[in-house]
C-alpha cells in the first residue's frame, strides 16, 4: 500500500508512520500544498496513493481545502467513485461542523486525535485496505 501522511505535528506524524509503516510505504508532508504536489507527482508517475491521512489544521493550506482539491483533480482525470484515493481525516477538531464538511468533501473516514492504533486499523479494514 502506498500512503501519504499529511501532518504538521511531529508527534502525530510519528505515530501514523509507526502504525502505517507496517502496511506500506509512507511519505510524509507537513501541509496541504505539499500534499497536492506529492499527490500529483504520484498520479503522474502512475503510482497513485492508496491512502492519505490528512490533518485538518495545518499552515498554508488546511486539510479541508486539500481534500477538495484532491477530489477536483481526480474528477478532472476521470478518477471517480471507488477508484479514488481513500482519505482519512485525522484531527483534533472533532466538532460536528468539521466532521460534516469533511464528509461533504468526500473523505472516506474521520479519526479524532489522539490516534489509536485499533481505531486506525479498524478504519482501514472498513475501507478494504487491510484484510482481517
């Protein structure tokens, strides 16, 4: 599995890399602009990401904006529905407004911080990214 972790907090990024590194190759970027660059590069190389873990609160471009841009890029390239990258929002912002906005922008999952291994793995299994 090819994974992009988009996280500006060192501790959260380390936790995600430690958990997900067992299941695939992880790339790490610290903001949404860098995420878009990495996402496009992977698409152009013919090796798209299977999973993006995307923080909401980040400098330069937040996770909500980043997710919208990713889905626009996919639509422009005719990558539709289940063919798109799976996106899990990982955030301390667990309020109704942020959760609803993330799902309206077509995230596939939402995990509140602090991230727990069991919760993340359950989410990956529900998306079909991990076998039982």
